[in-house]
C-alpha cells in the first residue's frame, strides 16, 4: 500500500485516531509508532495507583498491544520517530540504533507532553519522581512498600512493559517516612492524598499563594482546609530553592529560604510542556504555549499532517481563540475526529472549555471556562463573579454537604464565562452542567431558568448551580 496513515504516539489521541480510521476504512494501512513500551494507558490514574486504590498497573491499560493489533493496526513499540519531512511525506524512525524512512499518506503527530522539573535543582536525585510515566508510578509504589511485602504479582498483566531494574531498585529500599510535593496543581493535591494513605509526613510546597490556581479562590480555600485537616503541611507562597541529597545521593531535604525541611522522597509536579521537538525543522507552525497549531479539523499548516492530544492546541469555547489545556477527553475526542477525517468523513475536533475535576480526600472540585478576571478582560469581556454556598440536597434529607459555586459572566451581555464548584457530596460532577451551558453560549439568565432535576436525595429544589445563577443574574440586572 502506498498511502499508510502513520501515527506518532501510542496513547490517547494516537490510538483513538488509528482505531477510528481502521474501523471506517478497513483497507487502509495504519501504522502506529511508539518510542517506549507502554501504550494506551491512563495518566490520570497514577496517583490512585500509588495510593493503592488502584490495585494493578494493568488496571490502567485501556488496550493491550495484542488488542490493538487485533484491530488491524500495525503497532510498533520501541520505535522512535526522530524527524518529519512534509516535503517528501516521510518520517525517519529509529529502532535499536538503526534508522529507516517510512512514507505516509497522512500523518498524525500525537507525541503528548512531558513533565517539567526545571528549574528545581536536585530534581534528578534518587527518590525524586515526576508522576508522568507508568514506570515512575510503579517505582514509587514499590518504594512505599516494605521490602518484605513487595509482590511482583501486583504487576500482573503489565509486567512485560515494566522497567524492572528501576522498580526492583526501589523495592529493595526501606520505605520513606516523609515526603515533599513541589507544586499544588492536580498532581500535587492528588499525591498529597496518596502519600497520606501510606502514613507519611507530607509537606506540600506551592509557589503561588493558593492551590489549584485555575479553579479560583473558593475551591482553593476548601482544598487547603481539607489537606490541613488530614495532616498535610502546606507551604503556600513559597518557592523551593533546591532538593538536596543525603549521604547516598538520595533526596534528603527541601531547601526554602535557607531552611531545610527533611524528607525521604519527593514528587515534582510543577507542570507539563508539549512534546514538539519532533517537528523542529519541519516547517510546522507552533501556537499557544509552543503547542502545535491546528485548524478546526486538527490539520497543521503542512498538507496531510495532523496533530492532536497534549502536543496540540485547541480552540477555546468561550474566547474562540487557540488555547492549550492538556486533558484526556480532549486527546481522545480530537484523535477520534482526525481518524474519521482521514478515513474520508471530515469531522471537527471540537472546542474545549478547560473543564476539569480533582479530588482531595473527600473534597471534590470542578472548574470550566474562564474564571480569572484578568484573562477575561484580555479576551474582551467585562467580568463579574459571585460565589454562593448552598446545600447539596434537601435540608431534611441526610447526607448533604455545603457546596460552593462561583460563576463568572460578562456584565455587558450576561453571557456565562466560567464557573467552579467545591463540596463533599457529588459536587464535581455538577460542573458538567456549566460546561454544557458554556458550549451553548448561554447567558446567566438562561442558566437560571434551566429545568434541572430535583428530588431530596439528589438536590434541593434550587440546585446550587441555579442558586448561583440567580444571585449573579441579580448582580447583572
């Protein structure tokens, strides 16, 4: 065959595209190159695996290599694509030190993102982890397990992919008693819960003055309170100078303002960056946050070259401008659309609203759209926000909890711009109502008039979201 669909990257976006293309066009040759061993795995499940809530690494595999090949996809692991040449419609692939050229008819770059550890000095010490790979998650869980209790069978179903040298090295160590987390985003908050489940003394360091900056003030405050209640020591508005080693070159402390906080392990979770080095020199345009620029169908500015997932930008539903918000659904959805486009049915990749949820022990938080007033003004809006706290269920029905909702709207038009929610009783999933409202360009008045379901076990007559809309709409009147 002369026009294979070549995919670079064997995770969410890449395999969604490959699977959809093969399903729609069974005769098309589809080749997926993955530079490592792991394919089709759940990044977001790693903190829960480290915690022990997810039993096995194999539980986080969406598809095994055998299942992928059963779909008729030519999966080639341990094959690194090192160059793209859109002029000749070829990619250069490296395997065990040897290189070869692979022609393509259509190409999808789905190379994901990588964890950032700079400029944290000492981030390369033993005992320091970035929770962005399955091997790192496996090694950290092994480190947290007493050597006598380490069970290789916990890797059942995924053992062939594991870096056993790394895992066994940490399994032989005495478990840590204290941990530092550098960064108070999703990974930092989730890892605080994971370390606490192993009875570690946990210190979380956050350079900004509050946790989870994209979620806004109210969720940040409630998460901070929850972490403190569970024994996590917060160091907010605090910049880490360096991680320092002990006698065996393993991390032994965190230095802040010339003071040293002793710890036995550390996680650096200060963010990720798109993997775009592959397209350097290929004449492919980069956009927001140096992610690959794409159009409504995932096409780059080079003919028959697409990009999707954490390496690519997307259009924001509120501003209509390109944005970069790397999340799992975004990658899967865009990949599937591109697979359908390549198979002959042009399909938009869709917009994003930055909808996300996170859990800190029993506290759930969700966010969507634009909450930050400065960013809203930069996009041409006149933002106004209101925050309310209301019960999650009818007051007389047991199990309810205080639910805090913040809504932001444009004062001139009344258009909903974003929202956040925090609470202990099914709070996070309520954010989907706001995400749907954003996609529909609804005003706060229209949101207030939504016919949301009511029954005492689920919601008060006025759902907290409706109450927040009612209050904000009054401010806009």
